[in-house]
C-alpha cells in the first residue's frame, strides 16, 4: 500500500513562483512597449515593426520543441533540468538590455534590424529557461489539487510581475527627457529583475538523479539528437494526447487575445484616452484584481474542478473585453471597471490551464510509460509564444489597415478617426471573439479529477532540502 501524498514544502512553492518575476517581465514589457518603441521612437513603419517582433517570436516557435526534447534528454542523463534554466537566466538580462541599446544615429531600417537581432537572442535565452521551467510541476508533485496550489501562487507572482513591469517600466522610461536613455535604463532595471527571478526558480530543479516519485515512469531519453527529432517528439505528444490538443488550442487563442490587448494598451492610452501615462492605470486596473482573484480561482477549482473554472473565467473575460468597444463613443475613466473584471478573469485563464498542463503530462506518462514533460512544455511554450506574438502582429496589421501614422522621437502627428477606431476594435471586439472561440476547445477537454486521482499514488514528496 502506497503512502498518501504529502503537500509540497512552502519553500518549493515560493521559489518556483518567484520564477514568474522573470517570465512575467519578459512576456509583459516587450509586448507593451516594443512595437510602440519601434514605431514612435525609432520611426519604423507599423507593419515592419510587427514583422520584427513576430519574426523573433517565430524563431522561438521553431526552437522550443527542440529545447524540450534536449531538456528531457538532460533529465534522463543527469536527473535534472537545472543547467538549462541557469543558462537561460544568465543570458536573458544581456539580450534584454541590448534590445533597447540602439546606437545613436541609426536610421529606422538599421534600428529595426538591430532590435530584431537582439530580441531574437533574448527570446532564445527565454526559451532555454522557460521550457524546462514549465516541465517541472509534473515532476514536483502528482496531486491534482497540489498542482493547482503550485501554479496558483505562480500566477499570483506572475500578475504582480505584470503590474510591476507593465506600470513601472513606462514610469522609468518617462522619467527621462531623452526617450532613448529612458528605454535603456528601463531595460537595465527590468533585465536584472528578470534574471534574478529566473535564477531563484532554477533552485527548485533537483541537482541529482534522485527521483522524488518512486512510482514515476522511467525517464528514458528521446532517441534523437537533431532539431527534427525535437519536432518529432512534440508532434507525437500532440497526436497521442487529445487533452493536450484541446488545452493548447484554448491557451493559444487566449494568448492571441491577451497579446493583442497588451500590445494595444499603450495606443489606447495615448490616442483614445489621450494620456500616455494612462497605460499605468490600465495595468493597475487589470492586475490588482488578478492578484486578489488568483487564489479564489484555486478555491473554486477545488469545488467544481479546474475545467469548469477555466470555462467560467474565459466567458467572463470575453464579456468584459467586448464591453470595451464603448470607447468608440465615450472614452473615459469608466474603462477601468471592465478592465478590472477582465483582470479578475485573466487570473483564472492563467492559473487553471497551467495547473491542468501537468495533469496532461502525468496522464500521458501513466498511459504511455515514458516521461516526456520537456516535449510537452516545449510545444506549449511554442504555442504560447506564437499566440502572444501574433497578437502584436494582428495589432500592427490593424494599425496599417486603418491608416495609423508613425512618428520618430519628438515628432507630433495626428491620427484619423479610422485609425483610432481600429485601435479600439483591436482592444475589444477581436480579443472577445478569440476568447469566445477558445471556449469551444475548453468544453472538449476530456480530463477531470477522477482521471488524475486514478493514476498511481505518490510514495514520497520532495523534501525542502532535496530541491535546493
């Protein structure tokens, strides 16, 4: 008879959650300011700016499955994913600073190329950390509710990071008269915070080959060593797991919706609310409710299941986003109310699917007898990255189609009514439609508490000293 599972130590939960300072910062600040930096500081055309950001993200989509496969091989060989996480954590601050360190005198084309190369390197470093980071929860605990607890606190820190980077980043930038200096100082501060958060999270990965689960499936390394083999493993995971396909589809669509809103926030603040600094209030309205509500979604999921909670959060977000279309006729402070409701729903849209992912991974391992957490997390990260990147691209396509006028430095421009309407629609109607579409996938998700509880019980929980 196996012993009951013991709860994860608080230290492990806390250190894992701190990693979201890094993931939240990287996901938020470039998405918020990079396109705007390219169009309104460097003078890069809107469509070209979107292509610069998207191309770098596409590279992430290409390499994430390969990183996942290599992470699985490292786990099988050494018993740890820690090295990959440490390398990514060390390199990302350098790339982040270089992205905003444009040499004086470069024209728009050269500046766009510089940002593309630097952001490409930064995104690569992020993937090297993020893919094994997302694979860890399935290995740290097998409990249905314990995974919710682990990922709930990760999302609490994630939302605080989004608030800190989303509100604080523009504040640091705006504290300097020279935009270029402001962006560079912002990048230095943010890059250091991102790197430190990731380094802390890396300590939760085991150092040795000792497994924390005596009943875990054998950790067999994938047979391949090439990029193609990484894709083969990722596509195999998609083919054999219906739960993974539906969960990933929902999360990608929601990433597209939130990426679109994130990239559009600065434009809404500047051209609709007519206050560039209003982006700070928008983020405060979005994130403050999310910090409070993330634990509440965890409580709700313990009562009704993660799957139903996820569906409810998605529906609430869709309705709140759709109501923002009222900015077309009556821009004003009322906008912060529906944004706050969307923020409360966003907490559930982040924490619950992330808590469902290790369920999917462990169910596949129990069914197929092999640990492929890295391959799953590689494909997941690729999908998440693609969704967020295409959100920014969709915004730039909308801006170009509606006649948005770019500017460089202190140039003063006027936007047409069509351009402003395009900003509002991209911030409201389109994200609402994407969230509604994701509900189709959410309703088809096949796993529940009974499926996870039916898996072999855990015989030992990770000790505080064993995961340092």
